[in-house]
């Protein structure tokens, strides 16, 4: 009966979400207080029913109820318990239900924590969230029902979860990523509600900003986890492939990064309003586009679930309604651009505008590269694929363009600034970064132009942050006072920019100095790689809970000293027969050693082996984690609570 | 000119310059970095360019995989049942590479009609077939 209860709860969630879409929205136009007040209980109800529905699907997986199609296709009685749990979202139907649950959770969170909003705005924001909920719950129910039954032929055992997904990284990657993806719906709902009400101001930005920063932080962490998982699980040591589905999550991130910065301008200075609204619409639309690309199977990708044109059609139509509808509304209601340019050339506004333009151009170039194969196919020009070289060629220069401004942006004043206030510090920054760029590469493999440039850029960013702190210290203040005075959003910005600097160095160093060898190795063979010697001792059988395989034993030496033993595996999963590479990694702050086994060659115990030396590769994930946590830290800023209450009362007085 | 107009003009100019730079980068990036898919039948018919970066995909012919005893060189045939192309590859093959499975290889065709691959992609789970391969097989009249 579990499936029927789950289905019933999902239908109830659809009904509550429909109520949430219609009743408060109607109330906001009819000035019907009770109807607007219904938003909160309706949001709670749709969350409650989604959670129950999701709970029943989890129960079905944990109980090995193979009468359900999704359980039969994606689980197995031998699967360890925590993978049975994560198998819930290791398939299309279940992950859609997770998506819906995350959406309802955001809606409920907005209902709980934004009750200081003016009543009309509150009702409309939740109504818009409700409408998105209707779209996705409907998608789940009508095109990808997770509770469909395998009747009357119930399989004796399940076909197993794809072994690639049997991994701790996959337990957390999808939920965190969805928190980010779906979280942009809050920024979108605020934008639509503001357009409907025609009230777009600094207060609006202040309300919408913490939600946007939170969603952006989650998306950053989600993408980071995906990259890390691909690195150790796919067995070829890559960390970013410009795969269409990676791009699908990266485009909303790029637009979201622009949004996070432009919201700062709108909040602090009350300008860029129309632009900010447009970015909020764009970020969420790109999230939807990403969903469409992943779920329709139109693109070849490691993430594509089995293709189903009906699903693709549903999301495409939904995407057109959302994008089309919101752009029409934007065209009709966006405030005229004449909010006036009240800032001088040398001002933080100008620099942030530059940031926005760069991120937007980057988004568009990635979008173009991702859609190019679809476009050519639709025009009958053949089946093209656009490879990483394209994306690297367009993306890297754009990011490099950003950095000079990042080293200045934090300390340039709003509205108007004079360069002579900080010229001498800028000179110090410049000298320090050039010196670091020239000298630091010698800590590694010696001088390399690209590494030198990346160090130069990263140090320039960090020097900019330090200069800002130095400029904030005036007169007789102690450092303690200066540091204590800074709010959480300031420290969030510092951490995120520091993380970005780490990513810049890591990406370039690992690309330039990565050493990779594919070899044939017999037991007793050893191979030299970047000063490390790898000795292969042979491979023997190994057995796991739901797989059998071979485990190789390698020892790594540096200058004759033994530093690590690495045991990569080649597994064959029993239920599906699928073969999987389990790489062995000796992780370190300055470098990773990475060993993966290809296949057994011949009778003398030889294997094809892949050896990697990856300098500073961890800095990328540490840096990305800093960026994500930077987003979260800004939420702690007292300003959002204190001023929010004040603004709300002001807004009510105006209403 | 009015100072505000002047500023606006400068902003428009900046946007134009940056987006042209973007378009320039895109055009530069696309040159030589996109590759077209050819089914084996089209390669056999001589429709595929020689020495250019392309992709070829189909099913790996049963019994066609030949490995070198001393290196990681491997040779196999890819077919869409309307044509068969020999493929040379050096390196580690993906986990799901096997005889009778769908693969897509990226590389260049040499003068003798051998496809020298620098990358071989197999499907990543047993239910999934690369769309190009599925279509090529369908075009050749082979349903899967």
C-alpha cells in the first residue's frame, strides 16, 4: 500500500500547491486579507504532503519493494542500506520527487522566515512559488510517476543501482545541487512579485538578497561536489569536462554570480533595478533549461537518463511559459531605465557593472557552446559536438579579464572615489603580485608562463582584500576594532574572493603540471612520474557486499622513501554485471597521486594502469567550498534582520 | 554633450566592445574545436574528411578486438551494419567498452581508411545508448 499512500500524498501536494497559486494571488488583487493569509498554511501543507510522499518512496526503497518500477530498476536486495537510501534519487522519477520536495521546502522556508514582508508581497511571492510547484508536481505525477507498479510480474530482485552512483559523494551531491538550482526560484518569485506590484527598491533587494545568496552558496557546493565525485569515481582523473549537464548547472551559477553582485548594488545604492530583476529571471530560467537538457535526453551526456520525448516536451512547454511569461511581464512592468546614473566613473557601481557584463558574456558563450549541437541538428547540419577546447578558449580569457577588477573592487567607494586615496597601496599590490608570479612557480616545477600569470592574478586578488582592510583602519583604531566592526556579509565576500583566488591557481597549476601516464605494468614493474616512483606488486581478487573484483597493490616512493600504498580496484557488480574502476588516491594539500586500473592484459598478471600526478588539485575544491560558505556567511549579517523589520514597517506605512 | 548622455554612450560602447570580444572568442573557439559525427556507412562511402577531427560511432564487432602484447595499443571494428570501420586506439578503454556494445570514438581518419582515435566513449549504463549511435543504427535499418 506504500505506493498508493505516496501517490495520494503527491496528489494532495498538487492540490495544496494549486491552492497556493490561486488563493493568495487572488486575495492580493481583491484586497482579501484572509485569502492572502492562507499562503502560509497552504505552503506548509504542500511541504507536508511532499515530505510524506518522499518518505513513502524512501520506505519502498529501504524495504526492497520491487513491485515499484523505480525500485525494481534501480535497487537490489544486496545493495548496502545507505545506497538504497541514495538510490531514491539515483533515477529520473525519484530525483524529480526530490526536486519537488526541495522546492516545497524552499517555499515553506520563505513562508516561515519572511513573514515580516508586506502582506501583498508575501502573498504574491508564495503564490509564484506555488505555481512553480504545480508545474513540477504535475511533471512528476503525469510524466514520471515514481509510484508506478510492476504488475503483475513483480521481479524477484532489482536490477541494481548504477555502480557509478554507489558512492558517498552521490548521497549528498544531488540534494545540495538541487537546493541551489531550485533555490533560485525564490529570487525569481521575488522578482515576479515585485514586477506585479511595481515596487522595486532597495528594500526589495534586501529581502531577496539573503535567499539568493543561500541558493547560490548551495549551487556552488553542489557543483563542487559533482566535480570532486567525477574526479575520484569516473577513474580518469578529470575534474571538469564541459559536459552539457555540467554546463547546465554552471550557467545558472554564472548568471547567479552576476545576480549576487548586482543585488548588492541594488541594495546599497538603489540602482541597477531592472537589470537585477532580469538576472533573477535569467538565473531561474537557466536552471529550468538545465533541467530540460538533463531530463529530455536531447544531449549526449554522462548524466542523461533514458530519453523520453514526452518529458522533454513537458519541460520545454513549462520553460516557454515561465520564460515567455516573465519576460512579457518584465517588458510591461519593469521600471524605466532612467533610474539615472548617479555614480562617477571611478566607483564601485562601475566595477560591479563590469563584473556583471563579464559574467553575462561568459554565461552566453557557455550557453552557445552547449546549444550549438542542438541547433545544428535542428537545422539538419549534422551531429556536432563541441569539446572542452572551445569552452577553455572562451571561458579562461573572460575570467582573466575579471581579476584585475577584483583586486580593486573591494575598496573602491560607492558613488565616487579618488584614486589618490589608494594609489600607493595599488602599487604595492602590483609589485607583490608580479614578484609572487615570478618567484612562486620555482616552488613547483620551475618557471612556467601560465602558472606565473595565475599566481600573479591570485595574489592580486588577495592583495586587494588586504588593501581594503588596511584602508578601513583609520586614525588610532586598533586592528581588533577594525576587524570587529566588519559585518558578516563583508567576511563572506572576503572568503568567497579568497576561494576564487585559490581556484585560479589550482586550475592553472593542475592543467599545466599534471603528469599522466597510461602504462602496461607487470608485477614487479615500476614507473617514474614527476619524481615519484610507482611500484606495482600485482593484483589479487577482492570481494565486496555486492561486487567481486581485482585489487592492485602499488607503492609510491619519493627519493627512495616509501610514502604511500595505493590499492585501486576493478569491480564487477553482481546484479548488473557492470564493470567499474575504483581509483586509489593519495590525497595531499600540495598534490594528489592517483592510480586507476584499466584491464588485465594477458596471462602474466599484467594490467593496463593509469598513473597521475596532480599538483594543487585539492585547492580547487577547497576554494569552491570557501566560495559557497562565503555565500552562507552573508546570511548571518545582522543587517538583514534589523533593517528588514524596519523597512517592513516603513513599507506598511506607505501602503 | 550632456555628461549623463556621455556616460551612457560610454557604457553602451563598453558593452559593445565586451560583447564583440565575446563573439570573437566564440568564433575563435569554434574553429577546429567542434567535430561532426559520421556513421561507419558514411565513412566507407568516402563522405568523411581525411585528417580532420571527427567522431565515428556504432557497435563494436564481435571478435574484432585485438590487443598488442607489449603496449596499450588496441584495434577493433565499429559497425552500423551498413559499413564497418577499423579503429586504432592507444590507452585505457572505458569500463563499459566491450564487443557488441555501442561506442563513440573521437579522432582522425587516415589515408588507409583506419580511424585513429584519441578518445573512446562507451555508454555509462546498460540501458543507455549514445543518441548518435542509436540514430545511425536506425538509419541502417537495425533496431536495437
